[in-house]
């Protein structure tokens, strides 16, 4: 009698959890015989996922003092399983708060960040703000479909040529989110 009571409580608890999740039991039970068959309905939910890989360090340089300091990473892989493989991006500067800044410990130089997606759409990013554009990513986590994105950085010649000598650095963080 005690075992039946435990089974009944367990069955009521299982039905309650199912009702809370909005799932309806569609399982069928087997009958007593030389063989018996039962079936279960299965549900799985896959959420939107993204992944950024193949991010490289960037060195900025200029061909002459009249040129901006420029640098880029032209093979960033952004995978998205969202509809159309779309994603959004947020770029932030470890030295900046509203601006992308290179720092030598005492001095700063502002730089710009441009993002280009796999469909060749280029957008200037604002420090710490999620992009207002939807970007096209890859359907492959390794970008085997060759759909890669790129990031380009630039410091105007008028800025870097009037800055004190030194080694300026920053950490640029790129955060992607499905869209």
C-alpha cells in the first residue's frame, strides 16, 4: 500500500510539472502481452547562438607622416544560427568610456573602429554601444563557407603626429549577439 501511495504522488508531481511547462503528454502505454510497445513525444528547443573566433592582435602603422595609423583583422569568423545567420556587435575599449582610446600611460589617442560583415556591409562602431545594424555571419562555426568579417582601426595623421612619443595600446573587446 505504501508503494502505491508513492507512485501516485510521483505521477501527480510529474503531471504537475508537465502542466507548468505547457507540455501535453502524448505518450502511449503498452498492454500486457508477449510484447508491449510504448511511445513518447519528444520536444527540444534550440536557442539562438553565436560565436566569434579567429580574432587576432592588431598593430597600427602608417606609410608616412601624412597617412593615418591603420590596422585591421580581415578574417574574423562570426557564426550565428539565428535566422539569416544575423548578429549584432558591440565594441569596447579598455581605455575608453564613450571613445576608443590608445594609451601610453600618460597620453591618449582616439581611434575609430569600422566593422565589415560577410556581405561587405561596413559600419562605424561607437564605443560601448551595440550596433544598430544586423550583420551577416557564417552558417559554419569554422567559417568553412568563407563568410568572414573584418575590423579596421584608424588614428588620423593629425592626431598621431602631434602626440608625444611612446608605445600606445588598448584592448578592443568585440561582443557578438544573435539577431
